[in-house]
């Protein structure tokens, strides 16, 4: 049975209601905190699941020739940003810093010189 998120306009509390598809929009919804029927539906984020193959294809769409990226930091930064979004995982703040620098035209060598400790942190593995 689907869960629908609501916000009460009277007490401003959020609450969830379990309803069947046939009940939705037909059954009166009341706040579980104050019993008010002055409620509105809260729209939540939607996440789309993709297969590994589909994600990899999405990452490479529009990138073109991967050769030559070492000579084009802006294109490399754009590709890395797109790949980061497609991965669907939280990336460390350093990732955004490096991508921002690449997109600004800074070479990988310049970034490495400016951020000498980059990549030296504990990655969770045994050393």
C-alpha cells in the first residue's frame, strides 16, 4: 500500500498516510496530530533506478572522444561532473573542488600542486 506524505495547514506537522490507490483522493485525510482536515499533499523526491549498463551509457553520452581530454581541463571537468551525478552516490567535497578547478581551466598538474594532500586521506581500506 502506498504511503502519502502530508503537511497539516493548522499545526504545520508532517505525517504519512497509508492508502490504496482507489482510496487516494476519495477518503478524507485528517492530520494525525490535531485531527484537522485542512491538509495538503507534500511532494517528495523521486529516485529512478538505473541498471549499471544504463548508468555507464548515460555517463558517456555527449562526451565524444575521450582521447585529448588530458589537454582540455574544462571538458575533463565537465565529464567528471556528469559522471559524479550519474553515479548516484555522495562524493567527497574534494571531488567538487577538483571539478570546479578543472572547469575553470586549471590543469590536473596545477591542481595536484595546489592540493598536495588530495587523495592521501583514509579511504576506508587497510593500509
